[in-house]
C-alpha cells in the first residue's frame, strides 16, 4: 500500500479496503496491506533506544518545586533491570503478578516496565477504586483475582486506607531497587510474543471489572499497525504532553507505547479534564510543545477556550503540533469546527484531525483515520492485520474484530471469555459502525453507538443513544456538559442533563430553563429530526456524575445504563404524566 504525503508533510496510509459480503448480509472488511513480523516484546524497544541514544529524554514529570524531573533511556533501562531483580526476589511471577495502585508517574513506569521485562504481568488499577470508592468493593475483588506478590504505591500515605481495607502492605520503589542480576537478563531472554505483559481491568459498567489479558504481541503489533496507518510516526521521535491514565488502554498501551516504540519523549501531565485539575494541564502545555496531541472530547472542550482566547498560547501549542487525535467517544460538531478553525489560522489548514476505534480487549487500535477519511465522526478503516466483521443487528451493523492485537480472554473467567467471541473467533465489541458511503467504503466508517446502550420506545422505535446525545450536546452547546438519554419502554425520549458549571455560573434558573427548551426546539426542528431523535423532555440534575458509584470513568465518560438505573427516581420524574414541575418540555 502506498503512502500519501499530506500538505503538512505527514505521511498517512492511502485509503484502501477490501469488503466481502455473505448472502445473509454479514460484511467482512480488512486492509490489503500485509503485516510484517512485530517486535518480540516492548522491552526490546527500551534496550534499542538505551543502546542507540542513551542520553535522550524518555520520561519527565513535574516535581513539587515546579521543576521537571527527567529520565533518559539509558537510566531507564538500568532502573528497569534493578527493579526487575527486586520483583523476582519478592516472589513476583506469572501466578502472582504486580499490582500498581498509583496514577501516572516515572516510578509507575519503571515498575511496570520492570515487571514486563522479567515476564511478570503488571496490573495498573484505577486509583479511583482506592481513593474515591470508600467501600473498596472493586479493589478487593481485583486484588482477590490477581493474588499479587507485590503491590506498588508511589504515595503509600495517600493509599493507606485502601491498603488497610484489603489487608495488604505496599512496596516502594526504593525497596525494589536491587543490584541487577543475571536472572533478570535470563528472564528477559525467555520472553515470547505470547507472554502476558499486562492485565488491564475493564470499567465494570455491567458488574465487577474483568481482567483483560494483554500479551507482548498485542502491544507490539498494535504499534506496528499504527505506524503502517500513520507512517509519519517513524519520521520524527514524538513528543507528548499526556494525562491519559495508564490503567486504561488508551493511555497505558497506546500513548505510552507510541513514545517508547519510536524513541520519543513523554511529559507526564498530572492534570485531568475535570474541574480543579485542568489548570495543571494548561501549565504543562504552556511550557512544552507536543508534536502530536491525544485527548478525549471533554479534554478538547476544556482546552479550546484557552487556545481561542490566548494568542501566544495558541501559537506555542501549534508550533510543532500538526496531528491531533481524539478517541473513546465521538467529538461534538462544535468542538470539531472550532479545532478546524484554529488549524486553518495557525497551521495554514495543515492540521490533521483524526480518530481511531478500539477497546481494552484490542490493545486498543482496530481502526484509524487514513488519508482521505479524516472527516468529523469517521473512525477510519481497519488497521493492517485486523479484520472487521459487521453483523446486521436491530437496524445497525454490530462490529466484531479478529487479529493479532485481540486478547485471548479474561483472567480466571473462562465463561466470560468464551461468551466474548463468536463462532468464528471474532471478539464482539458491542459497538455499531456504518460506512460514510456504502458505495465507496474507502471513505471510512462512522461510530454508530453502543448496541448495549440503545433501547426501544413503547412504539417499537429504536433510539440510538449515542446519536441523540451528540445531537443534543451540539444543539445546546456550550450549556450542557453531558446528557443521559432515557425513554426505554416509554412513549417519548427524555434527557437527564449535567450542565457546564463555567457557563451556568450565576445564571438565573429561568434563563437556564429557557436555554434548555430552546435547544430541545432546535433539535426537534433539525433536518434529521424523527421520532427516534425527538427529545421531548429534559431534567437538569443537581448532583454531578459519581466516580465512586461508577457513573463516570477516569476519562470522563458517562455510563448511561448505570446512571439510568441508579437515578431511577429521576427517570420517573422525567417521564411522569402530568409533568413534574422541574421537567422542561418541548
């Protein structure tokens, strides 16, 4: 497959795809580009760069003093071999892996790389399970499943209550630092592509989190697949300023490994796209210019006003950055348009806005934007070696995937592992996709919502939650921060609204109600308005989404079904007849 050089000099794969359809309407979609043999293990990347450019900066994080602590590739390899020795001496092994409670940090990275270097699975656990959920239910379940030999906590005082609740002590990196032994080198030589590198836990939206087995092959082949779609990644070592949590596949597998694979530099951003924590992100971005920038939609929503209002900051941010990628959720139209406008102004139209699609079970990248399909809403085409299967389901095309980047299953869960795959060995994603143009599949595909989130009205009409939510957010921008769509087995669609605090601050309630009602009217009068899109009533929620109760993930995504269940009283108010006084009707 040939590459196309865009105007900004970024090389991207040409949009080519193969599609086969069976008599019963099932579609099989894949890339004509072939994979070559991937790197054996991610530790081979670290060894490569430590040998070729030992003095280059690999990781950096801000100290309390405000200065940046930096670690070179050479120093990182020495630390990994030292800590790897300590892990082996502590009894860490395949059956008793390493658990990490901490957020992103240099020490977190060294411990994780050390475990994988010696063939011990590492399991980074969401800090929210220790710091936000005071029942510690998910943490207890995960530790019970893992039976870890070592639990690492960067700040043991911070995690003291959680550790007490599970009856375990944490190990510091100082306790693990040991003179590197020959045993470490022998263990590293014994790694194979099938060695389990990580155990990443799902969000547990439909029950307790499941441990997804991530092999070395999954991690290395996914970077190969990514570089074949975006070959510009091999042209220049990437520089990232990144907050995405390492207990999730987007941050822990994709963005971290893209730096390590290509010998780049990661500035660890301790900020988050939430109120009170985003100032840290802004401070970091004002100092460091990324060459590529990754974020979730909420992160871009918070960043955009600062880029629009501060000319110096805008020029600094775009001085090296020509590739911006969003993933994990669809980007609202107004956010895309504003980013595009900035690209026109600061990059002379040479900013590439791209997306991708995948999950914890897929390492994560299954699809990505190719040249020619970087339009709003598209998730691109399958990456080389990953085959997509589209099965007709309730008027949509349910997506399933198969390839070397797909997990073999879940930790200690044979039944769940078996149910996750169909009779042909395709992993059932639970998402729906559709072609931008069925007659020209090379134009790419669009994320069409979560099949599990969609529901039917009493009339039998299917409501596609993802599409309704995005349309409502666009109609009400920037008033509504997010929305939960309701109406299952009812006559009308409703929406429970979380407002944007910065917008509604000091705004009279009557004005808020008027603006919400205007947004509902605007949505009703839009070109694509049908009974499946008409939001007839809305209710503003005073209580923000709860991390402790699983209503919102670390990355700011709402669990629609769980919120509807947990706030069933609000759903009843929203749909009762005659209308509850707090309900805003259209």
